[in-house]
């Protein structure tokens, strides 16, 4: 299990624990150490600031005269001395960190929560300049009074029922988007996203080989070589470079040390040759959460 499961899930999947979605957690006062990292006194304060500075700009329908707070979380300000990668990741784990989820766990999360709101993606606005690209899903946003505070944003926010949310995530699964779940000051769960190279977290971590933004999934993918026909359809889905083809054997192989366990490769396999295996059952991958090798 990843370290969040140990620290915030009592040895179980942290994102399936209702306590990490609780309104009490949202409003409780942060510790001195947390305040120093996130620049806010409560998770509610941080999440409102994140909304104003990251999500609102991505809503094309909001008036350009909409007043947006100039206060931003302290970790977004560049310090005079740049932190080491270990320090940067440690701060991210406190403030805003994610984990890859396969579609099965996405649907378990959806079944747990009271409300889900589809909203524009700040990353896509930053990386592509496009507004109102709705790849992000806020969880329990009714607790934030977002619609009351930002009425101009209402037309860009879709409050979904559980089945509609699942349908959209399955569509993204077929498109090869990676599902991920995120904290808004750990361990409070703030939302789920669908990532590719236009996602800032993916781009910085995977494409540019920078400091990690998210854990790998609690799973890995494995191929049944007896069922694999070597059609390579799955390879077009893998965004982590974990799949390799053997021309001599006409088979696809998965490097378990590179697999993030997102599972999106499965949907393209015509023979159901790819399945998920709990990461803890793989000696090669059991302790690999952030880099290809354990430090």
C-alpha cells in the first residue's frame, strides 16, 4: 500500500475512507507545520483559494471583470533558495498530491460520495489556452458554496448523478485518459481528474521527468500471454511507456517497474488479455510508488 494508505487509511485504500471526505476535516484548523506549507489556516480556505486562482480562469463564461483573490497558496511562490526534489515532494504530499486509479476504484469513489461536479480543467487552460475543458470532477463541492460565491461560473459546472459520472469516466477510459484522485491539503479528498500530456501534473512528472506529483495505483497490469495475439492495440493507450512488443513472439509485454496501474490499456484489448493485479502481489513492483526504482 502507498504511504497515504498507511498514514490516512489505516492500512486500507486512503481514498475509500469516508473520514477523508468529511466536512469536519474541511473546516478544522491546520497545524503550524501545515500552515507554513500551504499558506492557509484551514482546508476550506486553501480550497477556495485554489478554486479562485486555478479553476476560475479556466471558465470561459465567467466575466473578465470577475473579482479573483490575489492570495495564492504559499507553495506556489518561488522561494529564494529552490528546495530539493525530496523537499518539494514532501511539501506536495501535504498540500496537493494525487494517486492513479483504475476505473473500478473511480466507480467505488463515485458510489461513496454525496455529490460530484464536473468542472473546467485549470491545467488544460494553462497548457493549451482552451477554456471550459471539463476533465475535472469536484467531490462534495456543495460544502464549499461555490455556486453561491461564483454565480457566473454556474453555467460551466455540471452537477452529475452517479450513473452519468460513471458514463463520462468510462468514455475517458476508452480515450486513454489516466484517472487520478487528489487532495486539497492531505488527506482531504477534493476531486478526481482525467490526465494526459496536457495535464500539468503529468507533463511535469512524466513528460519532463520532474519531481513526482502523484503515486502509482495500488495495482499493476499483467498480460496473459496465452490470450495475447500481438495486435498492439493496447500499446496506443499506455501513457507511461510500460509496454513493449516482441516481433519474434508476436506478444506485448509489460515492464512492471514502469507500469502505473491505470488499467486504460485493457479497454483496447480485443481478447481480454490484460488484467489488474494488486501491486502488493508483485515482487517487482510492490514498493515502487514514485520512481522506476526504489531509492
